C-alpha cells in the first residue's frame, strides 16, 4: 500500500466485500504509520471526491500532507461499512462526510448505530462533520455558479454543442436547465468526475456551497 491513494483503494476493497483479516490489518498499519490519514472524509462517489480535493487545492491546502483522505464509497448505501471501520467501534479516527438529501435518513441511522449520537438532527450531523447537499453536490455547484457560468465551463471543454443536442431529447424537454445540466454530466463515463473538479475551479471562493465548504473545514 503506497500513500493515501493506496490506502483509499484498500478501504474501498474492504467495503466492497473483501473484509478479510489481512486487509483490515493493512488498513490498520497504514493508519498507524506515516502513510495513513488521521482523518477521513466519506463521500458517495468519485465526482464528490474530485470536488472536495479541488476545493482543498483552491484553499491552499494539501490534504495528503495534512493526513486527510477523501474516500469515495461507491454509493451511499456503503456508509455503515465505513463507519464500522473508522468510527468509535473501529479505528476511531476523525470523520466527516457529504451525502445527498435523499440519503440523509440513511446516514443519520448509521451514524446513530455507529455510536455517534442518538436522535440526531441535521444540526447534530453537521456538528459531527456530516453535511447534506440539497439534491446532490452537482446541484449545489450549479446553483452556486449559475447556469450561464456552467454553460461557459461546458463550452470551454468543447461540449456545448453536445449539451444543446441533449437538451432537444424528448425526455429533457420541459425540464429546467439546472436539471438538464445535472443529467448531462451523468450521461458519459467520467464526465461527472471531470466536471466535479471543473465547476469547483470556476467558483468564486465566496460562493462555495455551504455543505462542500463546511465538510472541508471540519478536517
């Protein structure tokens, strides 16, 4: 296991069903050594990971140097496994996280099950470092930038014509442009991750969506 990326791959493998003693031991060794993190930010997918890491860079932070790992869980349904590994009943290290509004109740239940509180409100979750995006992080970024600015980012990447064609699809007619932009970013493998970083890079740092800004400030 080399560096934080190796650590993150091992952790995702663990949560994906490879929960063997040697793998857990390897994660533990990384946490105890210089290569492992002292805090972990849990996010649903790789586009969220890209956005958090891009904001850290814009804030002049080096998360690897600080010992902070951003782990893409591969879906919100895995949150319980990661809390088992890193929470009070596991390695008990610093935690923070982002989730979509639709996953808030699942996150809350698992935080409580992991021993991080009871009858948690959203404010309680935020105090623990877990923040909820209205719809999802892409929606937060689009609203923070404004749709005109998002189209400029898409145009700068040579995809505005593709977006215009996408808008004319029957399923997109009648949708507001924000919803169209969100859907467009998820229509091709890797596009959502790519724009996760680019939208953060285009932000005015005074207009960063609160969930994104606060989760990074927590670690």
